[in-house]
C-alpha cells in the first residue's frame, strides 16, 4: 500500500503547499488506483475475501490428462470433485468470536463521559467492530469512516478494504495525509443499465469527486466536484461547510505489517483441498479400473468401455483375455500428509483445532496451552485496535466539544476487551470454592464461570438472604416456633 518514493514526495509537497490543481489530482487518483488494482496487496485482499466465502482456487480446477499430442487436455470421463475445506473462514470467525463477541468496555473516571461512551459503543457499534475485525483479518486492515447522519448525529460507517487507497504521512502508517475511495455505481440511462466508477479524494481540505463513465476519469460535475467533510446549519440556520482537522478514516489493522491471514495459509489450504479432491476422485474412479485386453478384435477403447458399461459382457478372439489392473491408493500416506497439513494450517493460522484428540478432556492449564497461539494473535489485534479506538475518540471528543457538551480531551480512557475464554468449568468452580476465606467474595464471584454480571449477582444474593431471613422470622424466634428462653436464660439454638 505504498507509493514509489518520488511520487510520494511529490504528493506530500503538493499537499503541504496546497498547489494541487484539479488536473494534478485527477492524474494522481487515476494513476494510484490503477497501480493499486494491479498490486499484490489488492490480489491478497481479494483472496482473503474469496476464501472467507469458501470460493477457493480448487473450484476453478479442470481434470486433465495427456492427450494424443502429448500435452495435457481437459477430460470429461473422469471424476473431477472440487472439495472446499473452509479453514480460513473458521480461523477468521474464531479470532473475531474470541476477541470481539462480547461488548468492549470503555472506562473513565468521569461519570458523565462514561455515560456518553457507553451510549456511543452500543450494540450497533459492536456489530461494526466485529465487521472491522473480519475485514482486518481478511484484508490486512479495515476502515471506519466517521460521518453525520440525517439527524445530525455523529455516526460511523465501515468501508470495504478494497475501496480504500491510503496516503500515509509516516512510514509506520499511523497518520493519514489523504485517502482515495473508489466504488462502482449502477445507473439507468433510459432503460439501459450503465456502470460508473466513482472516485473520492479525501484530505484535510474536504472531498473532491471524479467519475469514469468509460471515457476516462473527469471531475464529477453532476454530484459536485467539491464538498466539505460536513455540512451543518449554524446558530442562524444557515447551511455551512466544515472540515475535520484530520482525514476522517480510521485504520483497524490485523497486524503492523497489514498482512491478511490468507497470505499465511493459502498454499496449505490449497494443498489440502487438492489432495482431498484427488483422493475423492480416485475413490470414485475405482470401479472404472484399468482394463488389460488381449485379442479383442478391432473395437476401439471407447466402444470397449461402452460395451462393458451397458452389457457387462466381452467377446474376444481365440486366445484372447480381459483382465483389470486396480488403482492402488496409499491410504496411510494420504492420511499422514493431510493430518500434518491440518496441523500446519492451525499452526501458522494461529488458531485452535477443535478436532484435536485432547481438546474435549483438557484441564485448565492444557486449555490455556491449546489457546496460546490464538491468544497471541488476538493480543496483536487488540494492540492495533486499541490504537484505532484512540483515534476514534478524537472524532467523538471533537464532536462533543463542537456541540458544547463538554471538553473531554484530557480524560483518560481505558478500553477493555472482554474475551470469550474457554475454561474447564468444573476446575474453575472448585478453585472458586477453595478460594473462600483467602480472597474476597466479590473477586470470587467476578471469576466464577456462571457469573456474567458480578454486581447483579451480588444484588441477587442480598435479596435471597433477606428472603431467607424473613422466612425464619415468620416461623418464630430462632426459626423453631417457640421463642422462649430455657432455664439457663439462653436462646434456643437454631440447628443448621
């Protein structure tokens, strides 16, 4: 996602001096998008999205054999199974589910700010965050775009990774200088459907728009060649344009190299698909074993096979014979190869193979070991997402300040990712019971596997204790129905 150094320096100079003409910008947009579409990074994102949708390369494979010319030619009379094994989708969903299935918590000391952030990071945002996680793992990074909706409220939109071409200010890719977004739109000219490509150049000065209707890229006169980031009414009700001080796109990265997961496992998955499909082909072709024919007359091979299939009978000349040569399948070698392949996919994909022999009976320590790679990968994702959420806070804080709802720029916010950790439940319950008297009951409740809300659990316990006390009191003093003192003056004892 980098430009050539000379081109990058030229663009940075133009951005600093503000000397970019529409013609300069049009050329830059066209050149950069063309370069992006031809890049390996673009193809890797397409592969990531295709493999997530179970559109593997195996689906495009033809069954071939050596023809009369000696070259490989497509054949129709042999099995051509195309078995897709959805490892990429499972690994992506596993990471997203493990890290982002539970709502994140934004903690701050200001109660007012805490309430605002809780409303901002609602269920809709959590769904967007999961989509960003999927896009980041499939494409190296995902993009979130802050904007104002029809009601004038700050909202967020997930932009597909393939549509975004970033221009970075720094080599670490932490701050944007500009962003190109391009996408296809369908329009009708009379009854004829036509497809256009729209281009948007976003920088700190607003948005410039271009269109390519098949005759080259030109300024989008119909939609408007330029518009500010935001159009809003001022105190007098007059519409006025405003621009953010930053380019309003936030990158949520899978890793600091911005490499999709598919780049790590594609060759292994392709090999698994290919071998499994070939094994299935061999099993299907087994009834059609190779025939060894002696003195069968002048009938060609095709007619011979047709006669066998239709009539199950062969007539051969004197001293003739027909025999078969069976196709031998090395089952053990195939099994060993595929088992290693599967281990490598989960090894380099940093996931958990739930079909592992020891998965179901693993203890708490063993489960942590099984989840070590997944946990490590999610640690990296969380680090990148923490940085992205801090950038997102800048837009939220700017919006709040502009509305006069408070200045929270100096407030510290801690984002907590509540992971969906798999544990040995029986072991966890026993450890909680053994910890009574050593640590507080509140800590025990917070770590108990059946408790999802410790505060709510504490309130329920208090309610149950009050109800139990009320029942005992209704039975009389001490709960035994007597309530009188004995001769020694002591209360009757309650037998628990």
